[in-house]
C-alpha cells in the first residue's frame, strides 16, 4: 500500500491507525482537511474483508465530509473513522469506551458520531470517555438520531429543484419515487405526504416494504422496478452508486434529489444526467441536514436552530444551480468548484493569520498542529 501517495493524491492531512486487542478495537481515523475547522465525521463499524478496503473507505468518506461541511457553510473540516468488525457480533461497551478514549486523546481535532453499523446507544458509550461526540441520545443530553433532520433538508432541496425546474417550489401533486424506506426515506415520505406529493417506494427488505405499504399507505414496487416507475422526482435514499450509465436511461424523472451518499457511479455520469435534461441535486449539498444537526448538538442542542440552518439547503442548492447554468457544467461539478473556492479562501486566511482552525464552539483550536494522537 502506498499510503503517503494516496494521502497526497486526495489531500489528506493525517491518517491514524488504532489498535487495542484487549478491547477488540481495530480502527482507522482519517483527517482529511481542517482548514475550515476541526474534522467531523461518523464512526462506521463494518466487517471489511481487507485492511486495504477499510483504508480506502475511510479516506474517501473523510474527503466527502470536507466537501459536505464546506458546502453547508459550517466551520468544520472532514474526517471519518472506521472500526473493522461486525455490528451483529463485535459490539461491546469496552470497544466503544476504548474508542472514545482514543477520540478524547485527539483533543478536539476530530469529532465523531454515528454512521453505518453504529447508533445513538453506541455514541452514548463513546460519550462517557469524550465530549468530542454527537449523535448522542436525548436522555444523555444529545440530539438523537439525525435522520429526520436529514429528511427535512432533502425536502428543502426538492423544493429548490421544483422552483428551478417547474418555476414554483410547491411539491403538491408531484410523484416522487423514494428508493429505500429506511430512517431517512421513511421520514422523507411522511414530509412529502404532508406536502401533498404522491410517493411510490421500494426497499430491499420485504418487511420494511410491507410496513411502509400498511403504515404510510404508499404504493410500493420491487427494487428492480424502481428505475422504471413514472415519477417527477427520483429520490435515492438507499446505498450509494444507484445512478449509473445502466440505470440512468431507465429514469423517467426530471429531477434526481435524495439522501444517499455518493449517488453517482462513474465519472461520465454527471454530464450524461445533464444531457438527458434531468436536474441533479448534488448529494453532499442536499443531504447535509444530519451533519448540521450534529454540529448544532455540539453547541448544546437547539432543534429550532438545527432546522433553521437546514432550511438554508434551499438557497445553497439554488446557488449551485445558478453557477452550473452560468458555466454550462453539471451541478455536481459546480458544487465541487464552490467548495474548492471556499477551501482555497480558508487556506489563504489561515496562511495570512498564521491561525489554525477554530473549534466548533468558536474557541481557538486546541493546538491542532500540536496534537499527535497515539494509538493504544
Ligand atoms: P438506513 O439503513 O436506515 O436505510 C436504508 C434502507 O435502504 C434500508 O431500509 C435498506 O433495506 C434499503 N436498501 C438497501 N439497498 C436497497 C436497494 N438496492 N433498493 C432499495 N432499498 C434498499 O439508512 P438511512 O440512515 O436511511 O440512510 C439512507 C442513505 O442516506 C444512506 O446512503 C446514508 O449514507 C445517507 N445519509 C443518511 C443520513 C442520516 O442522517 N441518516 C445523513 C446523510 C446521508
């Protein structure tokens, strides 16, 4: 593995390998960029087949977090942690507590929260060892599951798409195909129903699909049929990579807007979406509600503030569409340019002030340059 080469290619600042055999902890923390603030990113617990896979995942995900935080206008950088293990077999109090002690020793350079394979109860354990964690349950002073706020942000993004494409931001009467009826997809369906849109849903889990049919009263289809469903908006809310050269020709929608991370599979797909006349809401711009929620939680949670900041996704997307239109580029490329400008500006300010990033509470960083986290 050429780790330094990979770090240089993707612009990572630091990668830390963590090992504690007694606690069953094998983890990697990637700090991608702290120009705008300390790195924030969830902790994923996943049974990676190889260490290379785990490393690749944490590096890509941490880079994505830099872009998501910058696009949301937050004073945060990008990071991510992966713990190698099986969520069904390897969870233990000792594991999360030891991981929390490690996060504590990073001393505010890295803030974490839940992700695939971890949940609020795991973060409650991490919280016992460190204050640098969000996604903690309300009983322990946290904001709980961020998914409803993510769904709320996706709804704001859909309204921005409607305004862009159809000239008014009402979703009334629109048909929305929601792919994945998990935590976000379910909450989004409820919000869409309140906005008088019609939802057609699918889920890989037949029980979840049946539950949605009964409790939400929506039409559901097989996962394979989802791309052919007549709809105004296609909302990818399951796993990444669902928009590809294979699935795109099947879509009948005019807008793609959903919560999934890394929705697009293939470098030529953004241009192909544009050429098909479909408006695409870049994933990391529209799905930032959960990150915003955790950011607010770290200051002492205030739901009203979290929702107000999340509503800004509407105007942020309109700006992305305006830049895309002006330059004749896909919205995903426009979003990247806006972020890269913000990072370049941050870098210039950091160089001219000689200052390091402020921590999330607005205080000077806890000696970011001086923190050298030692693995167990
Ligand atoms: P989740 O695990 O609760 O739900 C995902 C659902 O998708 C599950 O019900 C699963 O059965 C279903 N699914 C998996 N593959 C499918 C397929 N091929 N077709 C249809 N359904 C399929 O996850 P979630 O928290 O709802 O997150 C959904 C997506 O949004 C993920 O990509 C996640 O990374 C992203 N996201 C979530 C949040 C958040 O706050 N939860 C924030 C930002 C991004």
